[in-house]
C-alpha cells in the first residue's frame, strides 16, 4: 500500500514579503489550535507542536496522527512518509503507537 505523506511546516516557510510580521497566525484545520509564527517556532524547537501539510490541510501533529491511526488495519501498521526539507523518514503506526524509521533503514 502506498504510504501516506505529510510535509513538516516550518515557521520560516511563511515568507516575510507575503506576511506583515511574525505575528501571522497558523491554525490547525482539524482542531482549530492556533499560534503565531513566533510561538510556533518556539513550540516546534521544544518538540511540543508540529504542524504538517497533509493533502490540502494544515494540521497539527495530534490531528494528523489521529487521522493516520484511523487507517491502521487490524493487527497491522500504516506508514506515514514525512518530508522535512531534504530529510525523509517514515513513521510506522501500529496498535502500540508509532516508531520512526529512516528511509534507507
Ligand atoms: Zn489539530
């Protein structure tokens, strides 16, 4: 089965020329959690929150993982391919949670 795919959102991807300042807010399309880019940068650095682009949605990691978990087959796993700039890795979701595997591994 083709893995699901999501792209990590970085605060610096929001070009300064397109937005007035760092207080531009980004919002999860799933749960509505909303932060300014400044706060997001801090949260992400501290591994508290990551937003992803998934299909056409901007979603927080909580909503993304919930969505992916709905596709776990009984006793099986689903793979999420994560694109993070030049890095690529898989998150394998099973009934016990998830683990990370790099693309070559
Ligand atoms: Zn969310």
